C-alpha cells in the first residue's frame, strides 16, 4: 500500500507531475498552497482588496470559490460571488441550485431580466458559444464593477489556457490575447482587472479539490457545448509528458514577457449602453439587437 507523503496514511491521490502521493485529508492543503503560490508569484491579489468571483457551478469555478474563501482569511481579502443565469433551461436551473449551496449569499444576475431574452432564443443555435462568451464577459465585468470590487476572478485553468492557445494558433490568429495570462490589467476605467488564480492548476487537480473538500459542484456539462477534441489531445500529451500543461502555460507567460510592448488601445463608448467598444455598438448590444429583430417575424 502506497503511503501519503504528508501523514503516512494510505494515499488515494497520485499527482504524476509532482511525483507525490497524498491522502484525501492532506490533498486540500497541498492544493491551497499551490494556488497561494500562484497568487503571490503573479501578484494577483493584495491584502485588503475586494475580489469578485463568477461561479458557474462547474468543478473549476466551484474549486475557485472554495479555495479563495479559504485563502481570503489567510491572505486577508474580501470575496463577493455572483452567478450569471443564462437561461439555458434545466442546466441553468441546476447550476443555480448548486451555486446556492456553495454560497447562499451569491448575487444572481439574470440575462432574461436584463435583455428580455434568454440565451437560446438570442443566438438561435448559430455559433452559440461565441455569443455566450461575449455575453458572459460583458455581464461579468459590468456586474463585478457595480459590486465595486477591485478585481474579477475567473476559474480558467491550465487546460483552458492551453486549448485556447492551440485553437487560436492553428486558426492563424496570432494576435496576442490577454486572456492567456494570469493577470489582465485594466486599460480603461470601465474594465476591471481580471485574475486567473487557477492558471497553473489542471482540471484534474480542481476535481480532486472539490471532491476532497466535499464542495458541491455540477457534473452536467452545458447541453449546448460542442465536442472538444482538443482537451482529449492535451490529455494524450499529458499522459506521456506529465506536467506538460503546467509547463506550457508558464511558457506562455515567459514568452509574453519577452515579446514587444503591447499596442495602446483606443476605446470608444457603445452608443447604446456606453460600455467600452472598438466600433459604434459593442458586441453585446449587437447580439441583443439581432435577437430582437429576429423575434419580430
Ligand atoms: Fe455558453 Fe454553454 Fe457554450 Fe459554455 S458551452 S459558452 S455555457 S453555450
Ligand atoms: Zn495524508
């Protein structure tokens, strides 16, 4: 019987990339220390700050909510959670129920109350995830800003970052994306700084954490999610090269630091809602407008 490195009890978790075996009682502390290290290394949170966390109910965001709650006491920051109800029927209802179990005081933002339309109707199956991504980014920023937090934290982990990078690179989209970094500074007063405290964590580590801390989470995937073979491909590489995903995202940060200065960004105000945009109308309002015109016939 293999033993836990920390306490000598039978181990149930083997983390290949760290070559360490742990029992389910010792794992949470190990994980929390890793996240704390990421926060310090990239200076994501300062003492006394107010952090907004978007929780969807999936295992990554559940892990984020739980670990930040624990670390908020240790590091000394405040936490505000919120949930965006996209109105994806059964899935959104189940998600909200789980999120309320994680934090009974969670703030709920309802897409339908804001726009008069839920997600499915709004995008009518056409590239729904891209519309949904725009909507979520917009509402997360606006909600967090109105909650007067200093920064917005999301549950993106190494798997997400690596997939995002591969897809863009192969699509010939070499434009630098701030989404690939653990911290996105604000470049306009309307945009909150973004932090990704799980940047160096894998989905598997997050899953172990919610399981070992008995944190509620929703197993169901969004019914509108497309097949994503990229995750499978990355698992394949990870199996042969343990620690690949983590080294990969660290490599992205290193690459970024050495690359040229960022271009300055000229922001305009959306003529409908006043949020930051590059064109006349922001992409959120474009989606909403399109859905309303579609609904009239
Ligand atoms: Fe939105 Fe569902 Fe697509 Fe995720 S999978 S972006 S929640 S529609
Ligand atoms: Zn142990």
